[in-house]
């Protein structure tokens, strides 16, 4: 999906910065290198390496990684050398055998893309590359909010944006269809692109599915994969999760008693 909409990602997420201070804090507390699963175009990679951390980023989308590499090309060489990028599936990734991380991040809503079996595979793989006292951080929208999405599948206006590189006007639309039994939100994104000199509107359509889970379901998956839950936060200020929170933020550690 993201190969098709990579050029729009940074535009639609330009104001997404609220998570950065917490992630930098967790990275500093954990020590060691950082693994980001679903690193995309590098929204979090650059703040992490600029803070002095060594980071490995994984993403399945070659187009998103190309954008990340382009950003890296604009920073100092010494900063670039602290980042390693891999195009890989986060459920089956392979890294050099000595790779160990103090912190693994599954950033903003990324886990929603995985079905249950994929979540377990990813968690087990991450556990293998975490240091003995390593931490896992998962950032999700509050599932209660997703479960309350109107089931009318109507098209709604998300953003009207201007691409600073091309001058294109981009109208971003979305349509949602909720399946509460399967706990899945089916999403259609539409991007209508108008060139500054006129001409026909170019339409790009992408579809995806968000598999949302409640805290007790996440905790069971973590336990099955050999993790113990440390914290459930509902905001980036680390306040406790409630059903009215904006986010569902999970911090977990290896369960050393797990085989």
C-alpha cells in the first residue's frame, strides 16, 4: 500500500511530532541501539540519531525507504553512519547475528496493519534481538475510538495540502467501513492531485485494514510471545490509559521466566 502513497505520507503527517519527546526519553533510558519496525520515510529515525542514538530501521515499502534515504542524504555523514535501513517484513526479518537492541519501537499505528498471527511472529522475532533488559514500545490509537467509528462508509475530507516540491494541490479523502466482529476497520484513502498549471485531476486510491485490539488482548499476545507488560499509557505524557484516552501506549520487557 505505502509504495503507492509514499509521496503523500510526509505531507499528511507533517504535524505529527507529539510522540518524539517520549520516544527520545525511552531510548535514553533503555540505552543501547534502537530498532524501529515500520520506520517509513524516517519521521522518527532522524530525531533519534540526532540525539546520538544508533538506529536500525525496517520497512516493507521500498518507496518509503527511498524517501528516508533522501532525507539522510541531507544530514551530516557522522549522523548518517548511525542509521542502518533494511527493506524487510517485520514478522520475518533477519539481521546480522550479533544485532542487539536496548529498545524496539512499533510506532504510530503500525501494529494495526498486522493480523494476530503476524503480531505474534513479530513479537517473537523482536524478543530474540532485544538485550536482556531491553524494552518494547508500541504506539496505537485508542481502540475504543476506532470501535466507535460510524459504519456509514461515507467519504470525508481529511486534508487539503500543497506539495512544496511540485506545487500540486492535493485533496485527501477517506472512507471507513467497520467490522466490529472481526475488530477491523477497512479504510480507503483517496488523493486527488491537481497540478499548479491546470490539467486533469490525477486520482490515487489506496486501501488498508486496521486490526484493532483492546489492552487485555494485547497483554495476552505479549505474554504468549514472552513479554511482560510494564505500562499502559493513554497519552504521551505517560498518564495512565483509560477508555477516553487519545492513545494506547504499551511498554513491555522480556519475561525472563519465559522459555
